[in-house]
């Protein structure tokens, strides 16, 4: 029987090299690197893996495993809360799957020219939608973009506290905390949460006034908020932040901008958000894509952690070239000395969003925004007519709204289990995240929902709470 030996290409498996690495960081064993992980979180037995499978056997195994899932392809879904079901044109899928994009990696300027042009189109189209002049290449997620933007604001102002409206996705807030709050970080940033009005769902202005001061680097709020509410006092919020010398950062779902004002129009200095709604299908296990945008003021440009694309005339009249700008300040250029880590690449979704925005055009965004508004408000009205069902904040929302079951004897979990029996994914349960709302759920209605879908949901809900 042969004795297994470490592969020389796996440096940390060769004993001598492993010892050298451990000595360089000042620990005696690999085990010391994992002491912060609780014992009951660590596997104490070998993984029960099947024997080595052939490609065909592995494919059958994966298909069999995945078939256990219940999907939005075979069920009617009203889930949103961070990943939304929007229509993705077939042309977008076709473009993204082309091998020019699937195999696109960093190379020489000549080989990268087409890729850089596509990335530039992403930035310029999104900038037009946002009414902003400078847009970076996408980062992993909306939360990542918000975290980077808040750290940008802290560097711009030299301050170490940010104010965030509490009506925010708890998962997104968790990512922001990871970027800002560990006190062990030399650039630690404190987070101060501001409440929302229980009647309107909008920011509590009195609480905001008390929270903002000379220590505030930025005020961050979202339009629409996590609870679906459209904040109508954006200009007033921005004025409060600016009066204190703070930056105004607004998070936005860009698909809403065909019917809602761009954040720059009411005083945003930095805008962040998702690109998942721009032609990216729902998926799990990878980044959905987030963006950062601002004016092209050199002060802001110098703080970007993301890659930036520029266009320039060439020596040949009528020709243009594209290239990376301010590369040196990114973690690609300066590694650990860069403006934060550029992080997980989602540049493939930039191609999807580019194709989507080009196909939509300004008129397309107006039409889809109006469709979503009409269908979401029709759904809200229909559900509020059910005995025991109430809609919180019914006036100003875009595509998501909060449905309360407090007047019934059912919990959201019970309602959703009954809906699932009818092939419907109900709304996101908010009872743990926002206990003050009681047994409430966040429902999402988009352009993919027909009137028949909405009426089917209404009928199923009547049955679920009967």
C-alpha cells in the first residue's frame, strides 16, 4: 500500500513549507488558526462522500439532488426582499452565454478592448439612468456597495460614525457592519440606527435630527426601503446631512428609476444599489451585483475601491480606446494598501445589465416601472379586502409592500405553508426581523405577475386564513 504524500504544488501541504508559513505568522499549529470557531460548529468526523464518480454518474447525482428543490419555475412566487423575480429577455441570456464573455479574463490591451468597451457601456448607461457621471464596475452585492460607500464617506470627511435608517434588509445591514464596525479595525466606523415612523414607514425625522452631528460621516437611506416604502423627504434628509458636513448616500433599485426621481435629483452624493433587477436571473451561491456611483469630482474618484473604465480618443481620427482608470488605488494595484478590497468579481452581470439596459431604453424603463406600480398597488388593494388582512404603509410603495395577518389567528409561517400547498411562495416573514410589525410579511409584485396571478394569490390567502 502506497503512503500518501503531499503534492508539491500545494504549498500548505508540504510539511517544511507549512512550518515556514506558521512561523512567519507566529503560531505553532494550523489548529491555532481556528480556535475562534466553536467546537460544536466543527465537523469531528470524516465527510461521508460517495466513492469517486464518473462524469455521467456525477451529473445524474446532481440532477437527482437538485430535483428536491421547489423553484419559482414551477411555483408562483411573491418573494423579494433582496432577490427579485423580473423578466429576463432571451437576448440577454444569449449574449451572456457567448464564449467571448464566459472566457473573458485580463489580458493585453488589444485583447481586452471589446471587454472594456462593454464595461464602459455598462457604466455609461447606468450613469445616465442614475443621473451620475461616475460609475464603478459592479461589486459583489448591494450590501458590499453600501459598505464601500460608507467607508468612502468616512475617508472623505475624516469622521467615524454613520447614520443608517433601521428599515433596512438585516442581511444587508450585517454586511455593512462587517465593513464598518469591528472595533479592532484601525478604520473602525460606528453605526447609529435611526427609527422609522410606525404610521408611514418613512424615516423618523426627529430621530434623524438627534442622530446627525459633527461626528457623522454619512447618512444612508434607501428608496424604496426594505419595507417597500418610497421616502418622499429625500431632499430634507440630504439637507440635514449636508448641514452637518456629512455625505448623503442613497440605496436604490435602478428598475424603479423610470417612474421615480434619481437620488442625485434630491441631493445624493453617492448612490448604491443592486444590478440584479437589470437582467440578472435569481440565483444562489454567488454575488448578485451591486454598484457605486457619484459625480466625477476627483475627490470621489480617488476614493473608489472598484475598477473604473475610461474612454479616450486615439491617434486615428474617429477612433476611441477604452482602459482601466485609477487602477493603482485598487487592491489589484496596491493589494492591502488599496482603498478596501475590490473583492468578488461579478463582471459577467455587468454584461447582462448592459444588454438589458440597451434593450429597454428610457421608454422601456418608464413602461416597466408603471406596470410594476399598477400591479403591486392592485395586489395591495385586493389583499386588503380580505377579512383580517391589512396592508401597512399602503400609500407610497413601488413593488413591495407589508401585509399584516395580526387580525387573524394565523402566523406568517402557517399562512406560507398553506400557500405552498397551492404552489405559491408567500411573502418574506418579517415577524423576527421587525417584531413591532407582528405577524407581517413582505410581498413582492413585479411585471412578471399577471392579473390572474394576483387574483390566484388573493383566493389562496382567503383559503389559508379561513
